C-alpha cells in the first residue's frame, strides 16, 4: 500500500484546486450516463454555464475532451479545407488555434504575433481587408503563456461588421473574467472544466451562434468524434444526453462547482479574481520581480507571469516552492528558461496568494544568498 501524495497548493493555470463540495460530489457512487439522474446533472451544468458564457440564445454543448479538443472541434465543424482564417497569435494558445486549423488544410493568416502586446484592432481590420475571403477569426481572451488579456469585445465588433465568424478561446478566463457571448457578437466560444470552473479535467464546452450553425451546414471537414450537430441532437432529446459515454463524475463535480459560483454571485467571483491578481502583482513587485510582459495593455485576472531574477533559474524557484507545499507553473515557449507563472483562478483566495508570496519571498532570499532558509512545517 502506497502513501497518499502530499497535497500541494495548486497556484497553477489548471488543473486548479477543487473545493470540498466539489470533491464530495466527485466521490459519489457511479451513475449510468443514460439515466434521468445523469440527465439532471447535465442540464444543471449547461444551465449553470449559460450566464458565464453570456450565451442566452445560442447552444452550449459539451465535448468530452480538453479545451484544446474543443478548439479543434470548432475548426472541424465550421470550416472546409482551403478556407481562409485570420488568427491572433500573441501567445502560445493563440498560435495553437492557428496550428490546429493548418492541420486541417485551412489557410491561416497570422496577425498580432508580438507576445509582448495585446491584439491590435487596426491590424485585424487590415488583415481582413487584405484577405476578403476570410471565413473566421480566432483569438484567446486570456493567454496563460503571457499573462495577458485581449480586448475580445473590440475584436468581435470587427468580425461582426465584416461578416466573419468570431471564435474565442475562453479556457483560462470563463468563470474568472466577464464575457457576453450574445451582446459582444461572438460566434464560437470554448472553455473547459479544470480552470476557473473548479472541476477535474475531461470536458470542454462550446457555445455556438446561429451564424456558426450556418457555417456547420456548409463545412466539409471530417467531424466524427467532434460532431457538434450530433451533440446538439442528443442534448435536445426529452431526456438530454451526451454523445458517447460521459465522464460522469466530472459532470457531478461541475454541477457542484457551478452551484458554488452562483451562490457567491458572478460579480463577486469576478471581483475576487481582480483582487487576487492585484495582490499577487503588488507582493511580487515588492520582491523586485518584474512581470514577464509589462508592456501588455491588460494583464489577466487569472494568472501572473513573472521574469525570474537574473542568475536564478525558474526551475530552482519552482522546486523550492514545491518543497514548501506550493506548486507554481513554468514559463512557456521561448520564455521557459527565464520565467515562471502564478495561477490565481477558480477557488484561489487572497489567503492563498499571501501564503504563496510569503514563501516565494523566503525562497528568493535563500537563492540569492545561497543560505537555506528554514521551511515551516
């Protein structure tokens, strides 16, 4: 018999800490995915997600995959090989959508490729003028590789005006940052279970407008597992279902997590994320740490990306923080060797940020001096 692993404080961009009520929901006995009990949980989840998407009139569909699979599903369902797409690529996850589209034979025009800046509306408008056959535009709302938040409302106003599908990656933002699917004119929005929604990984959710469904009718890419039309059909049954076998306990967790979110109130949840982000940045600045990209017009409320001090490896910081019971995330892409990231999304509170920053200050002092500091037990 092996010992239970030590529980770490997950200050990462997902999976995030699960509240006790969510853990308890996930510990219930198994139920079959073709029963009224599961249908009730499924409907509860979709209804609970609608205000978070701001999707009042469109469909919100579950896809049994990670957020990345939801993004790929959007490409497979709505486009055809040879279609043109403009992709905002100012971060790893903006670039991911571009790469996914290219793998399906879609012609991608990359814009806003500078990770140090937010999306530029003028650059997007110029790209759409230069490529008038563009069918869709992709953009990340927040990108955890940079710690930035893009002005998706402004970008979506352009896609609406140009008659182009506006597709938003909300995986690291929905449930932590306000979004209005209908009001802002989105056509596709994707999120996932394991970040601000405070549940285990395994389910993505995709909101679709009627314009998106029109694109579905003309798209010719292979769908099969990703078929949104089939997901819509089975969810519309008298006893709503999912396509294939559902990860039942993830849905039970999500039902509990969404209850918690709505009990707290979305306005309070969003304000809490802003406050934990403010606290993280103030405390780390006081240690002499710099934001990875301080030039960004808007920093994300759900994650802070930091430069490691000169002469100190980010891995050394993270390893020592793990020894103190706190898990931080590494940098991504070209910045992996010079940065690290602190997630403050989902169930994370100010006390968690305080503890993280107190320990981080001690770790930095130790690494700078070369003298081990005492670890509190």
